[in-house]
């Protein structure tokens, strides 16, 4: 828990008072916008990302085991995964995968093969967290670009056939971003309907459904930063709505457990 304190553990209050001292895990947290939103509402949060140091590096087996142990031990009330999509991007050049070889193209040079193997390990870990959350009754989600080949990985694709699976596709422009960027979420023990209504599709002349203006293209730089990296950060409105989905999931679970007690 000393590592949790360094990551910014919130004070349980408001809708999360009864959950203390359980925390929300944002795994591959990036900008941490979602965790900050939940922390502002009173939830304890813990972010895992390689940029925070080796103790948060999920490429390390003992770190992955620690996260799984916390979920199994009942210390976690919700989980979100922003699993890195770099090698799964259909825009990546040179390509490392395609639909026919989604686990990696044959004959890759050693450096690229290591990148593919590392990414495959993180996908297997992410799949395990989704399944663990499902089994433990913990609301859990995974996000990636809607076009990401990650959703075609066998372990991820099989999840859609399981009871309780939910998914939604939405566009960042509908949450205030200047670019369209379609993103997809999948999860268990959570309804994602709120996000599914934020679509920018079938618009006249391809204009943004929200602004009726052309979208900003994701190429080049802005203030010295690659626009594709800037676009990785979740829009704040997106985080507000996703956090509401998690809060609704907790409320539904509490109501279900209460009904079970009343019937017993």
C-alpha cells in the first residue's frame, strides 16, 4: 500500500463510502484522466503505468501477479485497462500484424518480434484481468481504438460469447475532441450503453455530428508533440460518462446483494 500512496490514493467518500478501503485500478493509465475523475468523487484510486517506475511496470511478472492478487483478495472495486495498442494499429508501418496473422507476422526481425511478444503477453494479462473481474463480480473494462487488431486476438475475441459481456463504440469528437477517433470498450459487470450513444457516423459530407465542421486530422505535431500521442488521452467528458457507468455498476451490484439478503 506504500506504492498506492505514491500513486495518489483518494479518500473514500460520497458514493464510495461503503467501499472503503477498496480502490479502483486504472491499468496502463496514461494521462490518468479517468482515475482523477473517480478520485474527485471520493474513490480511492491506483494507477499502473510504466512511466511511474519499475514497481508499476506490467511487463514484469511479479507486478502482474500483485495486481491479480489484489483483485482476488477483494481490495479492488473496479478496473479499467488501456492496454497499449501500438503493435495492433492498422496504421503502423511497417506492419507487425494483420487479420490473417493477428498474433504477429511470420519472419519478423528480432527487435520487432520482441515487440510483438511483449504486446501479446500484455494482451494475455488483460484478458485474464477481464475474466478475473467477471468471476469476482468486479466491473471491469478494456479500451482500444475501434480498428485495433487487439479485438481480433483469439483470447479477446472469445470473450464476446460469455454471459455478461458488454461493449460500446464511440467517437472522441462527440466528447469535445477536435478529432474523430473511434474507440471501443468491452467489459463485464458493467453497462456501457451511456457511451454507445456518442457516435459520429453517417454525417453529411463527413462533417462532425457535434460541430458540423471537418475533423482535425491526426498527423503532424502540435506544440512539438505528435498529434497521435496527444489523442491517446481520454477526453474529460468521456471520463465523466465512463465513471458514471462504473458508479451505476456498483449501485446495481449493491441492490442485487441486498435483494439476495432479503430473500434468504
